[in-house]
C-alpha cells in the first residue's frame, strides 16, 4: 500500500511540472500586456485629457458642494505620476450675488482625479490638499454654524436638522469628499452670541470623510497664543453634529499646558447636552493662566489640576458623576453640578471629599478679579463671584492654611444673592476644635466682610513652638474667640482697616522667658531694663484671660490677667501691631491678698519693639529706700 501511494504522488508531480511552464507563460503575457497598456495610458493621458475640462470640473464640484461660486485665477497644472492630480492657484469661493460674500480663499488647491472618468468627459476628485486656505464662518445666536446658500453640504445639514436621525442626506445630496489635507490654514469665526471674533492661524489638518453621510475623523494641529496644540475629533454622524443635533463623538486636546479628552454624546449648539467621560489635566496652572490671558489671585498656590468624571445632563444642569480629581498633591472625589437659573446665571454645587487639601485657594476665591485687559473682559467684568453662584460642601482628612494644620475638616463655600460665605463647621485643630465663618458682604462684594473664629481646648503652646514665635508667650491649652470686620473691599483691606475683638483664655500653663523674681529684683535696682534681662526662666500660671479690641491698626488690650500660684500679672494698653510694638501698663501683685505684705504691688510700663521691649518700674510705687 505504501509503494502504491508513492507512485501516485510521483505521477501527480510530473503532470504539474509539465503544466507549470504554460501557466507561467500565460500569466507573464497577461501582466506584460497590462503593464504596456498602463504605461501607454499614462504617456498618452496628457494628450487625451483637457486641463480646461478638469479645471471646470473642480470649479463645478466646489460650487456644487458649497453652494458658493468658485473662482480660479491661476493656471491649472496637471500631473500624471504617480497619480493623476490637478493643482489650482488663487481659488476664491464667494456668494453668487452682487454682494459676493467670501466664504474662503485658497492659495493653492490640488486634488487627485480619475483618468477613466476624465476620458469620458467627467470629473471625479478625491484626496484634496489646501495650501494656506482662509475660511470665514459665522456662529449664530442659537450656537449653530451658518451654512448658508444652496450647496450640497447646506442642504444635507438642513435635512439633518429636520430629520429624526434616520436619513442624514438624500442620495443626490450625499456628495463624495474623501481625504482632505490642510496646510498653514486660517479659520476666522464670528460669534453672534458673544459678539467676539476668533482667529486661528497656522492650522494643519488631516480629515477623513468619505461621504457626507459617512463617519468622519480629523486631526488638527494649530498654534494659539504661541502654544502648539493638537485636536483629534471623530464622529459616526458628523452631519448631525454640524446640524446641531446630539451625536456620539470623541475628541481630545493635547498641548504642553493643557490636556483634555471627551468620549460620549455632544452637541455643537448646546454643550449642556454632554454625556460621557471627561478628562482634564493642567500640569502648570500659572503658565496656563498666562497663556489664556487670565489672572487668579492665589494661583501661585495652585500648581497643577486634573480631573476625571462621567458627565451627564438633567433638568438644565450638567452633572459630574464619579468625579476624581487632583489639586497639586491633594486628591479627592465627589459629585459636582453646573446649572443655570432663570436669569441665566450659572451655579456650581456639589460635595467634594479630599484626603488632604490646601484652604488657601478657596479663601483666595474671595479676592478673584479678572485683569482689565483679558479677552473675555466684556463677558466677565470684575469679580467672577459676581457672575457665578456657588454652593459646595468640602471635607478633608487633613487640611492646611499656611502654617496652620487641621484634621477631619468639614467646610462649605456659598456664593449667592450678593454674598459670599466660607464656613468651617467642624475641624480638629491642635488637639482641640475649631469653627470659622468668613463672609463677604453685599453691594457686589465691595462693601467689606467679616471673619469669626472659635477655638476650644487647643494646644497653643505646641502651635507657638511650631510657628517659632519669639518672645515671652504663654504655652498652654486654651480657647479663643475672634471677631473681625472691615468696611473696605476684602481684597483691598489691610490690617489697619480691621476692627473687632478677641477673647483668649487658658487653664494652667507656662509663660516662657519670664522670671518674675528677677523682675521684682531689677525693679528695685534699676529705672528700666529689657525683657531679655528677666528671660532666664519661665513663669507658671494657673489661668490666663485676655480681652482685646482691634481698630486702626492697633490692638486695645482691655484686660489681661495672668494668675500664678503666688503672684498675678495684670496688663492694659495698646499694641500697635503695624509697628510691631507694645505700649502697656501693668502690675505684679500677690495672688492672695493676705500675701500683699511680702509681695507688694509693683506697677510698671512695658513699651518698645517686640520681642524685647523695655520694662520701666513706676518709682512712686517702689519702697522709698529703692526709689532714692
């Protein structure tokens, strides 16, 4: 059986070997014939095809497609290798009427065309290349691009506007487009809604759009304010997109200053129809603000911002669900809503949770002012908080405001009805609790503001040590109530413009750098001496109580009582903190009146620059032997 199979294989191989030369010869002859025909066709094509025919064909194609009249000033050039291609110079597309409104101008336009169609007296073009084109568009009050005139594109868009979404264009309107390449283009858009004129230059683009009814993808490179950007766009229904319908689309913006992407449904005339995934990253916010022409006080504290959210629309609002974001090194999550009231004023609301956060940028929101020379100054003049309502709840495991640290913070930012409020409802602070309220008052935020802070059972000793404050200061667990206000705009107010009151009290503690024994001894010996002369030890006290009012850049110390076990210090006077000085009168006396004989009352003045003022005992109160 094995030998029989081998014989059959040998017979088959010999038969194939006899037929192969004939197949090879036939195939070679066919290929050679085709090559000769192709070469002859290419060589004779310039003599068979009229450049005038191709020129008039592309003029008709442009006019038919846009509904405008195409005018070609230059002489056309035909090339037939490697593909048949026509190049036209100085092409202008304008309205076919007396006014002759210009839609665009192209320095050089080239396109591939079909030899077979050209030989039959027809023109079929594809692979368009536009060199230095200028396109003028208008965005109407409804947010739609004005595709006026009776071109195939305008008719198809009009049909799409009236369509329920099934048929974007009739068969006779479904024009072939193909691939479009733009080099060094300019786009000028007049926005009727805002009255602004936008001009984009240096545009390079590759557009793949086989037919008007087909999906489209585009890659656009451009330069705005000296910054290179790249825009990618793709949609399965671009015609509905241009018609102001809600369609599926994906787009991304890439540059060194900002990166953004969106994938979902969108609408060119109503961005509130967005529904999909949105990603945004600004790695260098200060540089981005410089590039965009905006100013944001406190932006130095914001170095980078990024977010990722699923956006959706509901009841005239845009919601950011599953929001995750990062501000500098702080990360967080939450839900945000952007809505518009009956007056059209936007409102941001939501709940944000941070692992850790910096409160400085939120407080800087109260001093936001756009530069007078910004591009959108006509739309947003003055304080952005005048143009925006905010109702945001904030929480963080850890938070910082300058050198102050907080834990388990719950806060809110509310801007509405001519008022702006920032509240810390609950927070851990130096082992105690803190609540705070900052308010910018009415009259367009220019009438001033007020600040209230309440601290309970916080370790002020640890705070003083960490802040590295110098001079004789109390180290104790205590409580603080502060109420300050100003009648000036809060962004223009200084310490001299503040008024209010402060109440500070503690239990047992230590007043560092204060030796009251040395104080009594030097008071009996000298007419004056420095605080550093009595700073060799500390003064232990049982309680401290301070009441102060503020006005005109100074603190008026109404009462200050530091009660020790055996002696008590009482102070009143003025602290002009703008000059970093003190001017106080005080007494050192026995805590228990029964000890007044052994510890007679010692009155003194305390004046000079902090932290080393001069102590001047009052001579009339000293023992006569000492006063002499």
